[in-house]
């Protein structure tokens, strides 16, 4: 796959665009990031990896139908990641493959279509849609089709410095509905690959995951949950989205993110990536209102094409 991505043919460019659209799940417009994201999901579950590819492919097809080839959304490869996330959610919450497949395709179609409309609506406030379309679509079907959570209990992790360090890396994995250190490490490698000479994004992601986990631990979240990495993924995305505003922006965003996560948990609501979206919007709206930066609101956080 790497050889194909590095080639210069039209097919190669299509594959690179497809991979870049998956990389936008991590707010990185980079083919290697997308490829490593697929590898991360596959290392955890080939079934979920198929869901990721189905959703991204559906998003690409819908985009070709409803968008002009030269539009900013198409140029920045923003057309696949919401479909991918919507399809991942379907296979993560529905055990029956046939039902999950049907829900995944329909959800990916709706999430992609909604992303275009919502993106245009949010331009008024110069805010990107992020993963809000996938969250909204998933929230609509979740009460109707989701299976009951598994009663299996995870093994308790030892409360050691090594376990906490592992939890920080594992905190990346739930971004794509996976768990574990291996999936998290591959996602981290994808962030490094986007900026190999100066991996600023990876550094911010590590800082966000660390801060999110620490705040949840201080708030009384059970150690088993914290050490599993489940408390780091929204903070990671928030740090990536708000890093352009510096340390204060990241700190404020992660604090808001954790507060939203805690509120959702107390109400028993599956938050998905809604805390990241709401926290990032809050920070960006405040900065735009108080400082009025020159940046007129990117449609997403992107990096030079690769």
C-alpha cells in the first residue's frame, strides 16, 4: 500500500485522497496518517476496519454526487471522515453484521450529507463542523438499534507510572472506537507521520490525553476506567483543534471538554466525540469574539497535502 501511495499515477492520487480523508478523523490532511489510522483499527478488529473503509468510501461517493470537484471541502479531503465515524459507530454498537452494515451505510450517507449543510450553516460563526454530523446521526439511531453493553469486565491495570504512560497512549484509540496501547501507538505514529520533522501535533495530542486523564482521575473516575485510556480521546482531539491558540486555548478547551464528559456520564448519555466538538467550538468562539484573529475559520484543521 505504501508503494501505491508513493506512486504518481491517477489511481495513486485517488488512493492518497481517500487516505487523506480518513486522516481528517485526526484533523490531519495526510495520507500516511489515514493509512496508519486504518492499521490501528485493523490491529484491534478487522471487522471495524471494514466498517471504517465502508463509511469512508460511502462518504466519498456521496461527496462526488453533491459537491463540485473544485470546492474547498473536496480540495481539503473533508468528505470521508464523518461517514467513516458514523459507520464505525454502527459496527461498534450493533453486533449483528447485516444490521450493522445497513445502519452503517445509511448513517454514513446521512452524516456526509449533513456535514455539507452543517458546514455551510456554521460558516456564519466561522466554526468547522468537525465530527458533529456523525455524532448527531449516531445519536438518532442509537436508542433504537444499539445492543446492550457487554457485561464482560476488563482486567484491572496496575497503578504504576508505566500503566499511566500506557494509558496516555491508549487514550488515542477510542477516537476510532478501539481500545488498547497498540491501536493508540499506531494513531500516535500517524500524527508523527503528518509532521515528521517537527511533530507538533503529536506533542499536543500527548499533552491533551495526559491532561484529560489527569482531570478525570482528580474528579474521581475509577482507576480502571482511567487507566484503560477511555478518558483521553476527547481531550486529545480538543488539544489538536485548539493548539493554534496556544497553551491557554488548549487548557481551556480540555477543561470544558472534561466537564462536558462528566456531565454526559452523570446523565448516562453516550457522549461520543460531542465533548470535543463543543469544547473546540467554545474556545474558537471566545477567541474570535475577544481577539478577532486573522484566521477566518478553517473548515477543519488541515496540514499540507501528502
